[in-house]
C-alpha cells in the first residue's frame, strides 16, 4: 500500500531548522518518517502563520528561500512540476508545491492589486506551483476564510479573488476550498468548471466544526469530480474524544454520502510544529494518529471497518493521484 497526502506543513519545520543552521532537514527528519508512514507523494504548503500577518510577503520569501535550498540539496525529495515527474518510478518522496493562504501576494511587485495578482501568478506558475488556498482562517484582499467570526466586511470572493480563481483555472491549478467560509466556497463553485477539492477537511455532520464540510458542500465537490482529504487534526474529528476510530467514522460517512472515489487523505499533522511556538492554543491530539508514522495503523483499521482492498488503494493513493494528474497535464 502507498499513500498520497494532500496536505502537509512540513515546509515550516524545514525553514525554521535551516534558519538555525541545520542542513538536509528533509532527508534527516522528514523522509524517514514519511517512508515509515508509506507516504510516496505529498502536497507541501507554504503557510504564513498568524503572527506574521503584518508582513506575509517577507515571511513567504523567508520560507521559500530556506525550503527550496533544502529540497535542492536533498537526495530523497523529488519536486514534481509535471505529470512525467509524478509518474517517474523513484524511491524519492514526490513533493508538489502548494500555497496555504495568498495574503502575501499583496506585497508582490506591482502598482495595483490587480497587477500584483497577475505578476505573482506568473512567477509562481513559472516556479512550479499548481495549488493554492486563497486564505487561511482570515479575511484578506482575495477571499474570506473560516475563523474570522462576525465582521461588517462583506464575505466571499473579492474582485481580486475572482481574478485569482480565473488565473488558477486557466493554468489548471488545483483550487483548494479547505479553509474557505461558505460565501467564498460558493463563489469558487460559481466560477469554476473543473474539479475542485478540499485537501484537509472532514464531515461537519460528524463533527460540527466550521472547518468541516456540510453534506451539500461534500456533494458539490463530488459533483465537480473533486476529492476530500481526511484531516487528522483533533479538533476536526470529535470535540470530546478525537481518536483514529472516530476519524474512520468520518471516512465511512463521506464514502456513504458521495462514494469512495472522492475520498483521500490530507492529514495536516502538526507534531513537528511544536518546538517553536506556531501552535498557540493547541492542547490536544488524535489518539492513535498523532504522527505520519501511524498511518499504516489507520489503513489496517479502515480495512477492519469494511473497506475493500480496491477501495483502500483508491483512498490511500489512486484518487489523489488521478486528481493531481488531471491538473498537471
């Protein structure tokens, strides 16, 4: 069995360690864990944390510089920019460059916000990016995300956000609706013709958290030909007893609602973010699924809960591979 993880924040750890003078962070720290977790491909995101919102562009540049230096030195990472890269037989972990929140684009070169969006996407596209979430638990000049609470500012896609979606769709980017509030989710659906996906979100009916997806949102993603990546973060699994078995309840619910063809993994593991204060307010974990190394145990439990080998192959890798391949042609 092999695994495709649709969402990882490990770039944050790489950048932090590189800034402290460490070398070969991916090869030393992350590659062994990913392989023990059966992960062969992963979308890794550049994420600007809440504490850097005053200058997200500078933070993005910091992350990008340190991460790319590490990956280019790596013997075990393969940055995938094309289908050929993704299909290359290799023992390396295949990495797709992603963006979790685009607030940093407001600091890009350009005399207007519209020009900044155009310039940013031209550069990002040239550097191999094919994935983005417009905002992360915030309201920015593009869209509104979950977690912003009550506000007098109109929610949903702005005109600049609509331009970004048009650019993303024209270049076949993977448009990710995780972290989007209902207004922005609906705006994206109205503007897109191709498949969309939620890289790391669970079922709201099973766990009533604003980061999870309603039944209608799940159906909408499935109708578009998209996929939903199961999230291992404890708050999105169960408010009282977040466990590996409870996550499987989400898997069964989504599979029954829209079919296993639309179910994948987007684990969002956070164990490696603990050392340097990026997790203020995080007080829990998911019992039995705290790290990527425990993914084989999850697969075995899914098998025991009734998923067939064919379904498991699709959930673990096939569905994500087909979705990503569609956008990298």
